[in-house]
C-alpha cells in the first residue's frame, strides 16, 4: 500500500520543510516548481518515488539532491525548468556537437594575408592561432612581416 504523507510549507523565502513518503517524483517536481515560482517540463522517462524529510533546507538544494539520487538533471531557461534523465542531456549535447562540427566542415576555407607595421609576424601568428577553428591555420611570413590566415569565415554561425 502506498501512502503519501506531505506536510510542507515555506519557513522563509529560501527554506522549506517537507515530509514525503512514497511521493510520486512528478508530483515532487511540480511542488518544487511551485515553491520556486517556476514552470516545469518533465521528460516522459522521469518516474519514481520520493522519500524524504527535510527541515529548514534550501529548496534548490533539496531539488538538486533528489535529481542526483534519481539520475536526473535540470535545465533552467528564464522561468521554465526542464527535468530530464542525465543520459538524455548527454545525448543532446553529443548531437549538438556533431551538428556544429558538420556545419563547420561544410563551410569553405578563406585565405587572408595581413601585412603588419608595428608587430612581428611570428608574435602575431601565435596569438591568432588561439582563435582559429580546428580547420584553420596561420603562417608567419617574416620576409614581408605578414601573416597568412586560412580558416572558415563566420564559424560562429555553427555554434547555435
């Protein structure tokens, strides 16, 4: 027999008291979103029961511990909190990285030569190399005090 004993109230704006036994995880997440004054979106794979007793604990700390206990993570955008299994977030991050890499590889390479007046090409080449995409390259041409930069243009369009 499942029993639900829930007594919760705000002790102060940041602290809560909560006594829950066999509380549905979805109900707990909705309760915490209500305490935080946020909206919540819960992934369909999120399920389980919560058993906890907290006295004068920070609501966000309680939420983080319960999420960690159940192998979940949260993303917050504005006033919306999304709760998903950690594996889902990892898969999304891998997909996003793969999409960005494919986009970067699809961009054409551009070559620019910059002639310098007040700095040594070798010094500037070392600095520029830190800003290049993985496909980029920079060569110092000391005879003309120039740097030749080859890289994709607008690589930032692939990071969205």
